[in-house]
């Protein structure tokens, strides 16, 4: 199931003129019997011949500030934050929660430029908090060594389906 929402036009360039159409496409597919959610945005030039912003831009301040009044946009944004590509998590709930809780440490390590990648910074933080290797389905799992699926709770799955069918 797939649906594209048109949210009207916003002023992307600060010109005082709302000339840039915002569209968000949401999709719910089933993979190996499990629901997978995705959402992506497009902001178009004034003639709608080319995108000036696209993909994972839903939480760009220029968009959120001008669409925060729209309840459908806010609902999609909430679901996107929670479940976008819920079959592609590098970590378990516990691992990713730890990384969110220690974002300041992450930022500090990234600023020092001592690590070649964000992934290595994440691994270093998880090692510090004894969460780099955890148990998943009774087996040891190291952060980032495969994609993990996160369930979408039934009440949020119903919210997604309602959006797709409205």
C-alpha cells in the first residue's frame, strides 16, 4: 500500500512567497510476513519540474516550521521518526536507546575527528556501556553486523493503515 500526500506550498527560499509544493509518500509493504514502513518527502521548484529537496527531509526545519499546523503531516512525521525502514536497524532497541541517551558524547567524539566513521564512534560508545555485543534470539549480536527488524505496535500499524486508506 502506498500513498502520496500533497501538503500545499511553502516558502523554502525565504522570499515571502509560498511557491514550493511539499509531497510526502508513505508506504507499507509486507516482507516475509512482517510490515515494513517507509516515508519520503519531496519539495518541488516553483514549476514542479525538479525536486529541490527530497528523500529523508521530513524533519528539515524549513518544512516542519511551515507545516507544524497540519495534523496529517505531524502524524506522518511521528510515524517516520519511530518506524521508517523498521527492518533496517543496526542495533537492538537497547543499543540504539543507549546511543540516543549519549548523543552529547557522540558529538564530542565526532568533533575530535579521532574516528574514521560514525559507525566506529557508535561501536566505541556501546563498548563503553557494555552494549556492543548483546543477545538476539539466543545468539550473540554485535552492533551493525546485520539489519534487525523492529516490530510496529498494532495501534501504530492501525494509524499507518488509516492514513493509507483515508
